[in-house]
């Protein structure tokens, strides 16, 4: 085996293939190699003998023994043994484990990066209604979506990060009328504020902005407003819709200004919050543009043309029950207005039109029931349903001490993402959100996130990176020279285990990307940091023996590089000092 080769699995597979040709000429098998859970079983294990035993009508263990006997000799294999029912366990030579260090130092920030893959992937995430500040629940979706997009890009995919701006529809009308009612209050024209309108202080702030810019231009008597709306009891939603209708009628063209001001302010705040959080988007897609360009009407017309729409009580219904949904869905009301579902159909149809071959939507867990109807609509349109994946993000429970904080955007009683970031920092936010799979509920421990201790996982991982940087500063040499260090002195159990851990990183990237699970990176980084700290505490790096010192420094530098690569995917800083 060439000393330049670092693909240990490919090398072992070639050895097994040669042995198979000798033991069973003409027999072909896909050779698989896995890491045993128990380190005592070696570094890699193959079930080749079990795969071919049935065809050869022979005991798997006997076949395994013959395969081991026929294995070509390799300086990279310390020993090969038969275990259990017929597994072949390989224990690698030290040089086979440490060669990865040279690879990491040569490839640097590209170590672990996958080869370019075909197709285009869109990851759409956050997409919160611009009706108020982002809260801690949005923060989890942002951390997951951004890390997933980074992971897929690192794995070799062409990725587009998209935010779907809900700038049309009732929620924006509610925000606009909420702002206008607070504006009227400033001038003493008080209309009882609906409990189902947006209550936060940010609404009063927008009302003051309008007053400062335009004075009393948009003032109308409260009596004129109240005279034209139904009472709040028994239907508070009908009352709120009545207020919206009156505001539109009284303000005329000025309603558009109120609406646009509220939208612009909240969308700008959302953009700034996410940018500060390290979450960036390639595209901000406007829901309103779907209506302005006629795409919503066209999508409904196409469904109608294909025979999937029927009329009932003046409304147009999509036959979603034909595609696994629990009931049919309205796409156009009797008054001619399209529903949210209709715009969602048009939006997903547009994603396909833009050439994305894989579409990943990151939704809140409360949207679970929406999946069947969206996929049903895509199927009805003749589009590839399998191209759409929906990743559901479960709710976050934030704890201050033992008190669980409640969140409600309309009521204005919530903890914003910005407040959380200011309290625990961006890095803790991003890492803690990824400490469990996104479809599992998460309890966010504020005290742990702020602590500077080994129990704080993000601190523990970052400290490993900073610790290595400190050692390199103490050494004072040029890190670039370590790329050519002789690694033969690395024979200790801990350093070989640490080197073997680095070999896993490219495989981890592929599996985490395939499973859409960036949290696997966070878990693995904790394990890598733990093994580095254990080695650091047990051995001196800056020893008198120059060859051993340079070998250990090369290993430490490789560990630092891989930690940095992993943290970059998660959107977490890799500090050189703490």
C-alpha cells in the first residue's frame, strides 16, 4: 500500500477482495467495513464471510478463517482475527492510524469536505411571520436550518438558503391594524384594544414612528371606528376582522402605508437579528410576489385542469383526501380570495420551476398536519413528491431557575431570540440548540449555557481549541512545519485513539448529511474534545525529545483543525484564547 494512501477502508476492502478471489473464485460481494462498538474487537470489522456463506453452503466461521489465511500481508494491518459467528476483525498498525494527521494538515479547512454532488438543494427555514421579534423557538429552527445547510454544502451539495416572507394575508393585516389602533391612542382616540391583536411594545414603537413622521395624518375618530364593527362578544375574531375592514375603508390608500411600515420594520428587525446570530440567507422570497405575478391563480388553474378541484358553496376545494389527507381543503373562498394553502401550493410549485432537485422545508412541529396536503398538491401537479422533505423542529422550553417561561407573540409575553443571545451568547445558543435531534423537545438550561465549566459542552469543545492554540504559542515554532513531522513516535494508546477519532470525521460528514442531523457533529465534537483533554492531562506535549514533541504537536494541530471545521459547520466560533 502506498504511503500516500489514507483511505484505510479502501485498502482493507482490497485485501479482502484479493482473499475472496483466492477462497471463492468468481464470487462477488459488496465488502462492508464497520467500526466495532467494543474497541477490544479491533479497529474495523467485516461480515464478508456471513454474506457469502449461504451461496457457498459452508460455515461462515470456516470461510472467515480461510479468508484471513489468504489475506495479503500489509504493513498497515497489525493483525486480523476471526470472531463470533464469522466476523473478521482488523487491528491496524500505528502508522495506519496516524497517517490521517498528515492528511488533515495538508487539507486544512477542506478536510472532511465531500466531493461535488449533482443537483441543487434548497433549505427553507425560519420563515417566521414578520409580525414581531423572533423568539427562542425561532432560534432553534434558525440554528438547525443554518447548520443543516452548512453541513450539506460541506458534504458537496450546491445549497440555497431561503426565507419565505409571509408578507400577504391576515396576520400582516392584524399587525397593521394593531399598529394603527396604538397610533390612534397617542391622539386620544382610544378603541378598546382586541386581546387577539399584537400586544408587544414594538407595536407602540411603530405607532410612535408613524406619529413622528406624519403627525395626525391617519387619525380618525374612535366613534367612527366603533360604529362600523361587530361587538367583540361572542366572536373576537369577527370583531378583529371588522376592525381591519374599517381601517382599510377609512384609510383608503393610506392603509398601504401603515401596512408597509409595519412589514418593513419587523422584517428589518428579523434580518438584523438573524445576521447578528450568524444566520444568512441567499434568498428572501416574498409571498406577495406569488399573488402579484399570478402564480397562485395559475397553480389553482393547473389543479383544476387536472381534475383535482371541485366547487362547493361557491368555494373551490382541492381533493386532498385523494392523496392521503384527512379532509379536502379550500384553495379559493366564495369571495374569490385565495387561502394560505393556495399560496403554499404556488410557492412549492415555484421551487420546482427554479430547478431545485431536493427541497428541504424546516417547519415547526405544530405544522405536522400540513405535510400530507402539500405533498398531495405536488403529486396532483405531477411533480416529484420524493424531492420534498419536511424537517419538523420541536418546541423549546426555556428555564430561568425552575421557572418555565411562556411565549406568545400576540400577547407580547415572550423571550426574544435577541434577549437570549445577549444573555448566553451566540455560540451557546447555536450549540445548545443542537444538543438534541431537532424533532425532540428541548429544555434550554440558561445557567449551564452561561457556565465556564466542563459540564458546559460548548465551553468544553471551544476550550480544547483554545488550549491547543496556547500550547502552540508556548512552543513558538511555525505550525506549517508540522505538516512534515515524523509521526513514528506516536505509539501511546491515547494518541493513537485520538488519531483514529480524526479518521471518522469525513464519514461523520457523509452520515450526518444523509440523515439531515447536524446534532451528530455537536455530539462527536464533545467526544473528540474529551479524548483530547484526557490525552493532554496525561501526557506532556512540549517534551525535550524533539521528534516526539513535533509528532505530538502535529497531532494537536490536526485536532484543532478538525474542531474548527466542525464548529464552523455549526456556526460556532473556534477561539484561540478563552
